[in-house]
C-alpha cells in the first residue's frame, strides 16, 4: 500500500514537472548543451585536419543554435507558425549570449584569474538564465 502511494505521488510530481515550462527548458537545455558539445567534437574529429578551428566552431554553432531553436520552439515554448521570424530572433539572441559568454570568460580568466573550468561553469549558468529570459520575452513571445 505504501509503495503504491509513493509510486502515485512520484507520478504526479513528474507530471507537474514536465508541465512546468522551466523544467522543460532545463531538460531541453541539457540536451542542447550536450548536442552542441558533441557536434563540435565530431566536426573537429572529422574535419579538423582540413579546416581551421574557427570554421569548425562556426559550423558547430550553426548546428547547435538550430537544434536549440527547434527544441525550444517545439518542446518548451510550443509556439505555432512564425518559423522564419523566430529563427532569426533565436540567432539574434544566441549570437548576443555567445558574445556575452566570450566577454565574461575573458574577464573571469584573464582579469580575475579564475581557473578556466570554473569560469566556464559560471558563464554557462549565467547564460542559461539569460537565454531562458531572452527566449521567453523575445524569441518566442
């Protein structure tokens, strides 16, 4: 009986979490982060001997931003239509957050002399919140 109550409670909790836009954003964000990271690694391993790292980074970012746009549109914000307009807005948002991230990383590592791995983690956390607010209020408004 107790096991059944626990199972029902966990099921209801999971349903509410999936209904929450913020939880869906975190789940999709984890996927998008993993996808972008793996895309960069795979492209580098595939084309690294023939292309400059900057070009590889551009290709990986095109794929990662496109994936982020599609997953946020379909699973998080669930907007209908406006594919081209929202995609352009997504590029504006992610281009801005990328520039902010690079700037923050430079400040934290070169000026404040924080270890790169810690600075990258802090920047990632800041950009998760920035991108969520930007997507909510700008891209998928």
